[in-house]
C-alpha cells in the first residue's frame, strides 16, 4: 500500500491505498475541480457545505451512469435473446 500527497482547495492530503498514484491524483484533481466550481458559483459557502454539495453531485453522476449501464445491459440481453431465438 502506497501513499500519495494531493492538494484539494489548497489543502494537502495524504491518500493511502492500493490504487496507482496517477489514478489517485486524477480522482483528487476531479474533486478539486468540482469544489472550485461550487466555490466560484457560491463564493461565501463554507468548505463543509461545498463538500456536501460536491458529494451529492458526484453521487448523482454515479447513479445516472449506473442507471444508464443497467439500461444498456438490459438492451443487450434483450437483443441477444432476440438473435438467439432466430437460430432456434
């Protein structure tokens, strides 16, 4: 397990984990970018409130992608069943 130092909103964080350093840096950069977006649209927001908004936005992205993935998986299964039935 390694550790990587990253900066989010100017704060230094040491992240420990098994993921590659570049991946951890990419995640930290994404979170930093999202937090900066919130701070630019709501300048006086506290860091805690900004973090909660960003967490909710990222959770929304995740849920949308999961739903899209489930829909695509169902579509592929349905098409596979249709094509398989043609061979029977």
